[in-house]
């Protein structure tokens, strides 16, 4: 499904990757949706069910089949060369036969070199495919997960999975394709011939070749345990360093440099100790495997003289058997290293499987609703007794009954911690209610639970979301707005103008190509927030859910942004605890302790001294500038 060619075409790599994710449509402009839909039909997804190893074999069965076929041809050519050599020795009295056999032998060797080069190419492609498979499989999973940083998966854990574990698994598959597959094929094709020619000495020599395997198995178990310890240390170290780099100025101001250095040094020391022990075992295993490979040949020669009936004096058969046995032991000697590679890779696979088995958005989806909503447009959202809690804590949202018209402007206000952000995540289907249901009413008359798969997909195509925390990558300003390498400058500028960023862009030397720096380090707080808003506007979704988009801007900018939202969008839900242009929205929801305590027209609520909103204003809970 994913071939080496995609790496010569980054656009195709991106398309193939997005085609494996259920949330692909939300990361791309609408004009590419049809192309991605077609790709999704051609490449349904990277297999993510069942056993990891079997999933890989099924995904790249063509590559594996071709590689095995190439290695099998090489092994057969070795057998042909041996038989030709034997015949050449037997026909030494015939010059013509000897010449033809020499020509045949040369052609066989030439063919073997060509097949070997072709197999090496397929082997390299398979290595790339391995890393592609694990990377895409992991990224597809991460995109479907809600909260990435949890008790089970810290930031450091995820970084190590991406940066280190993927390569461990790739190294194992590379070792299998380079040495494991040829070894098995040689045993199957050449082994019976050796036994046929040499009898018991041939069988004994082959068995002796595996003499180092029990020790390699014990070493492998030890390496597996050490690999798990090493990964734990790498996870913790990555998390600490990430925190250190992000907050280095604050740490220096507080005088905590020594504390952080001590923590880092402690984990580095532990990592070095575990890695040194593991490396020592690897060196011992390597030494044994390299020195052991001559043993089968010695055993074959010795046993042929002492164990064969009356001694086997057929030197031609002995020569051919040594040739074939040498080919087998050439790969057998690397089997202990494959055990070690497998031990390391299996520890990484176990960590990845834990991630893959973690719940994601797909686990929450219900089967498709029986009525089609593919071309329908959502009109209303109905919340029926909706409650939500994080983990085992108390309810953050409590027993909400609410109907939202997806064509009106709504403001949700409340104290800090009242549940505004959680409510918006429920509305954009990022979170599923703990109890109660959310229903979507479409323009074709269908009313269905939001969490039916086809309803979920149709609803999300029309919803834009701006989270409270802005995601910013170390790329150009335009790419951070569009989240696409193929940027439409006119469309980006339109979003920038609506987000009141045009004056900022005009001051930058690079304009839209200006780099924002890692995590937006070159931008102010207000600029980061408006980039976040511009991204939501760039998506051109019919209804926007905006989580506190105005908290880091001045009142004049806030007023202009509000006017832009009212003019250029068909509707939105905006959560905030300060809002200068509050009276301009169609509807105001007052949230308190996870409950909607008031719902009405802003002017009416402000003019009613008995309303909950007026009481909050008098208490100074909300900012309301005239």
C-alpha cells in the first residue's frame, strides 16, 4: 500500500497518511476532500487490528513475497552452482563438457549477483516500509485519540515511541529480511541435499550450527528486560528535558538550575548503566555467534571420518556439502543477533500495542444511522440530559437540556472552571457525554445521535473549532494558518484580515513566509490567539466553536474581531469570561458549576436586575466594557 516511491513525493506521502485517518477531512481544505475520499477507498487504512506482526505481513505481503522469492532464487542458484561444480569434477576428462559447465557456472554466478542486487533493493524498500508502517499506524492512532498526555502516556513516552521505538522495530525487520529469511530458505532447500549426500554427518553438522541458540535465547530475555528499563528512563528523561527547555527562563529566575541538572544527571546515569549492561550482553552474544559459525564445518569433516560407515571417501560430495553448509552457517551465525533484535523490538512493540489498545474516538462511535445524512446540512443540536466527568471525578457538566440553532451567534459565559471549555468539546464531538445524548437535526428531516459514525462525520464536516491553547509549529505564518504545505495566499490573507492580523503581517520582513518559531516563540500572546482564530476561519466551516478567543487582545481589537465574526460567519458559539460586545450576539448562556443557569437575549438579561447575569455583573465576575 505504501511504497518507497512516496518518499520521492512528499505530497503523496501526506495524502496517503491522511487517507488512513478518520479525521483527515478536518486537516485539509474542502477542495481536496474528493481526492482524499478516492484515496481512502483505494487504501482503506493501515491495518490496526489483531497481531502487530501479522498486520505488517498483510499490509506489505507483495514486498515480502518478492523478497522471499528473490532469496529463494539465490539459494537455488547456490545449489545449481554446487551441482555444476560436482559435474565439472566428474567430467574432467571431457574438455567440451568442462567448458560448457564452466559457462553454465559463470551464468549462474552472474544471475546470482543480479538477483542479490535486486533482493537488496527490495530489502531496503522493506526497511523503509517498516518504518512507514509503524509511523503511519502510530500517527493514525494519535490523531484519533482525545487526550494524548495521560497517566499511561506521558509526553516523553510518546516522543520516545516516535523517535526511538520505530527504528528498533525497523532494525529487527531488516535483520530478518537480511539473514533470517535466507537462513530458513537455505535450510529448506540445501539442508536435505547435504543430508542426502553426507548422511548422519551432514545432519549432525546442521544441528550443531544451532548450538548457540539456547544461550542467545537467554541473552534475549535479559536484553528484553533491559530494553524496557531503558525505554522507561528515556521516557522520563525526554519529559524532563522538554519541561526544562520550555521553561528555561523561569527556572533560571527561580534558581532551580541545579535541581533540574541533578534530576537530568540522575536519569542519564541510570540510562547509561542499563544501556552498558545491555551492550555488554550484545557483545558477548556477537562474539559467540561469529566464532560458532566454523563449528559445523569442523564437525562435518570430523564426523565424516569417524562416524560415517567405513568413512566417506567421496571428496566431491564432501566439497559440495561444505560449500552448501558454509552458505547456511553464513546466516545461522547471525540468528543469535536476530534473537537480540527481536528482544529489543518486542519490548517496543509491546509499548506500541499498549498505545494502539488505548481507547480512541473510534471506540466511542456507534454503527451508521439507518438514514443517509451524507449530503445533509446540520441545522440544530439537541442536548438531552447531558452530563460529563473526567475519569472518576465529579461531573463537570451536569444534566444539560439545550437546543442550539446552528445559524445563530451564541455566547457562553461563566466563571473560570464553570465548564465552558468542556461544553465546547462536547459540542464539537471531541468528548462523548458520560450520560445523556446529543442529537443532530439535519435539513433533510433526519434527527439522530451525534455519535453514529455517519452522523459524526457529516456533522464534523460543517463544524470549525478553535481550542483555548493554540497549536503552532516551527513553520511559516501561512502554513500555521492553513495547516497545508500548498498554501493559497488569497485564502490565507482573507482569514488573516478577519482575525485582525493584517497589520502584524505587514510589519514582518517575511510577510506570510515569516517563521513563527518553535511553539510560536516569535509571536505575542495576542498574536498566537489570533493565529488560532484565523485557522478556524480559514477552514470555512459553516459553524464555529470558539473557546475564549478574545482573552489576550485589547478592547478595540476585540470589538473588531466580534464584528468580523458576526459578518463573515453564519453562526458561532463563543465561550468567554470577558466580552466587550456582548449585546451583539443573538443568545447568551450563563454557565455555573456545569449547569446553564440562564438562557436568553443579552439585552433582556442585562436590563433585568433580578437575572443571574446581572448579579454576576454587579459582583464583578465578568468584564463588560461599554
